[in-house]
C-alpha cells in the first residue's frame, strides 16, 4: 500500500514548510528519496526537514562532499547528493551504506541514480516546475502513515 500527497509550493519558504511538516512523521532508519529536475527545490526541502527535526546547522548542497550530517535534533539527518555519483560501487566505497542503515534519517537527492536504493526508500518526494516560483511536490509513502 502507498499513500500519495500532492502539494503546490509558490516560494522556497513554502517548500521548506512542506519539508518541515514531513519531518514530524520520520522515524529512525527512514530513507527519503528526493527526485526531480535541477533547481526543483530538493535542497530547500531538506532545509525544512532539518529544521523540523531540530538539527543544528544551515543546510546547503552536499554536492562536493556527497554527505552532510546534521545532528542535535530528534534524529540525526544525513543529507546525501548522488548527482555526481555514477555507480552503486562508488556509493559503497564512500561508506554511505553503513551510514544510511544506521540510526538517523537519510535524505537522498537524485536517489533515482541508484535504483536499488530508491526501492528501499519508504518516502519518495518528487519535484517538478510549474512556473518560475511554482513547484509541484508529490510525496509517496509506502505503507500507511500520516504526513
Ligand atoms: N517554490 C519553490 N520551492 C523551492 N525553490 C524555489 C521555489 N521557487 C523558486 N525556487 C528557487 O529554486 C531553487 C531551488 O534550489 P535547490 O537547490 O533547492 O534545488 P535542487 O532541487 O536541490 O537542485 P539540484 O538538483 O541542483 O541539487 C532556489 O534557487 C530557490 O530559490
Ligand atoms: Mg540540491
């Protein structure tokens, strides 16, 4: 079973608030896939997740570091960006699998670059453009659950 929630965001702040709202339902070990075009709002959404979890630190794109860790909140948040990761083997050699199957919540941008990982994400958030400041945000959650 899968539940689908659709939102329309009209500003980066609104996208952050949608992320903040989702964070309340996240549990230890959850994987959240963030997929969709460049500039769709994936990183802004993660900023909302971090805020909602009460994590410290300002979320910015982890593109050059692969993973940023935000601690100090209800759960640690691992913000991962697979944009520059080509193959699953690179993912493993970066030690990411140990991290994501640990005690925190993982938010994985471009998770669709690793289909086997995407399949393990309980929550998938898809972003698409609907105008310069408009974004369609679709949240799919496997199993029952309230967002
Ligand atoms: N409604 C909106 N929601 C989110 N971002 C918006 C919105 N309207 C405009 N923007 C702008 O779009 C950009 C979104 O950038 P962000 O880094 O979050 O995208 P991304 O999906 O992470 O991109 P990338 O694939 O490059 O990592 C920002 O510059 C932001 O100001
Ligand atoms: Mg990003």
